[in-house]
């Protein structure tokens, strides 16, 4: 499995929670985004909000965790 860093820019939440990121392990990019989004949705300030616009950036990390 590969390690991915997924960054989310959420416009419908307060400014302090506007940028969120998660690092996950997955076999492909789609699965990585789904796992990271599930993790981010559980966080305080995001939980229960209806999010309509999201900007997503995905980076595949090297074996040592670097970009």
C-alpha cells in the first residue's frame, strides 16, 4: 500500500477549520481520498456540516514519508 497526504479546502466551515489534511495508506488515489474524507468528516467543527464545495489536493508520499 502507498501512503498519501490529502488536503481539503472547505469553504462552508469557520476560518479556523478551513484547511484540513489527513495522511492515509491506500492502494490507489480514489480509495485514499475516500478514507481521508471519512476521517476529516468526524472532526470537531466539520462533523454534521453540509459541505458543498471542496478543493482537494493529493500527494503521494515516499517510503520515508516525504513528498
